[in-house]
C-alpha cells in the first residue's frame, strides 16, 4: 500500500542511444565546427597584420633585424646591458646564511 | 601595369582562397591533435598568420607543396603548444568543457539536458581514442576530407587511412554501446 503523502518520484530520463556511429559523429562535428562569422573575423584579423614583404618595404624596423639584414643599434645596446648584468651577477659572492666573507 | 593597390587586392584574394581551401582540414587536424576546440582555434589563427606573412612564398608553391607547407607549420605549432604547460593543461581538460560553449538548441529544458548528456558521451568517447585515430577521424568528420586528402596531409596511403577510420568508428561504437553495422562505409 502506498503512502498518500509520499510525493511521486520523477523518473530520470534515460538518454536515447544513437542509432549509429554517424549520428553520434555528426552531433560532435556540429558542436566543434567553427561558426562562419568567427572564421570571417579571423580572416580579417589576419589580413590586418603586415605581410613580410609589406613590412620590409613600409614599416619601421622592429625586432632583431633591419631590412638590410644588419642588426639595429638598439639590439647591440641591449646586448651590452645584458652582458654587463650577467658579469655583475657572476662576480657577486654567494649569500650563505651565517657565513661572512673575511680575509 | 599593376599598381600597389592591385597587388594588395590580389594578395587578399589569394589568401582568402587559401584560407577557404585549407582551413577546414587544418582546423580538424589541430582539433584532433589538441582535443580542445579553443586551443585548435587559436593555433588555426597562428598557422594562417604565418601563411599571410609568407604569402609570396606560399603562393609560388604548387598546390600539393602548398598543402604540405601549411601542414608542416601546423605540426610545428602543435609541437610548440605541447611544450607549453598552459596548453597541456587545456589539452587534458580537452573536450570536457565543450558543452559550455556549444549553443544549445532552442528546445525544452529536458531535451537540452539530454542533448548535452549525449554530446558529453560522444565527446568522452572521441577523447578516449588514441591520438592518431582521433586526428584522422576529426579530419574526416569535422574537416570533411577524403581518405586520400588525409593521407596526403599525414603522409600515409589512403587505404591505411580508411582502415584507421574503420577502427576509430568501431572503437566509438563500442564506447557508445552502438551495435556494429554490417557493411559500414569506412571512408570516401
């Protein structure tokens, strides 16, 4: 005999099985494919970037190389600073707790 | 005599054609390798940014070598991505987050829940495939490439691709408790 105060339990819906693999794969493909609008936007973002030849012809040299292939003056200056930093770090005595350098 | 403006227009139309032709296959390849649609989309943009920056070189190549050039870039970028810890983390989570950025169909709530559950089941099954089978399956199903085109991109005979596609389908059917179909088509 059932208790009249007991609320009927909702049955958990059982997902229907796929009829075949193609059906399952089509569902997956639709979920992961990129929308056309997103692809259009991506294409336009890419084409807004300078091309290699265009960049060489029009843009001011940035990065490691000038259009002629020679390295820019800023590159040498940065390298000199970096080498100086390394030399200073290498020559700095190690810090050991409780130990002092004495002569 | 071509003006600079003509040259720019030509470059854009050439790039559009290359993008339209190769994007589906490259995206599917990246999806198969990485398992994560977000990471695949980001790398897709990186691949075609390199195409755009080297358009003069790419456009001068014959079609099959252009295809190989683009897939080599994609492979190298995947290798770089694997080296990145952040991308590896995203890869392990893989398609688990897929449902969150998949637009649900405008159905009843219980139907949406069922669809999400089914999609999760398929996603888990695809993710459980060995990477090689997953790449081939993604290129065939998502990229809509033929066995011959996949074989060309991956450097394998079309017959081998068809065999691996059949294996991938069988593995999926077993995972999803789908009875095997007699005479199932294994590839185009």
